[in-house]
C-alpha cells in the first residue's frame, strides 16, 4: 500500500504537541527523554521516507541505500513495510540517501 506522508506528519505533530503539554516534572524522566528522541528522530526521517517512497525510486536506488546503510531492503517482497525501512540507520546516512533519491 501507499505511504501517506501527510497523515504521518499530522500524527507526528500531534505527538510532539502532546509531549510539549506534559507536566514539567515528567520532562526530566528518562522515559520522556527516550520518547522525545524517538519522536524527533522519526520527524527527521519523514523527509527521507517521502523521497524513498517516490515512484521514481528504482531497484538500483534501493541497492545503493542498502549498501551504504548495510541494511537489506527486500522491496519486492509482499511483506516489505515501513518498519523494514525504519529498522535501517537512515539518519546516520541521511546525506547519502538524499543524494541517491534526488
């Protein structure tokens, strides 16, 4: 199925707003810090996901992304999901991925 980036961004914004509205005392908890990092990282990944989900991205692009991230993307599989992509260290190789998807 198609990746609905607009819906993802809207839900992400809602999570960010909820985090901002939490009581100040909670914001010092490790659980809060971990959650905030996860949300921030996902937010930073969204532009990459949008580029990677473009119809112009071919198997050769995925092979380059796979080589640089050292992560296997089985894009032709029926079971290929967003989780498979998010399991890769995308942010660590953000600049390279942007070049491959441009």
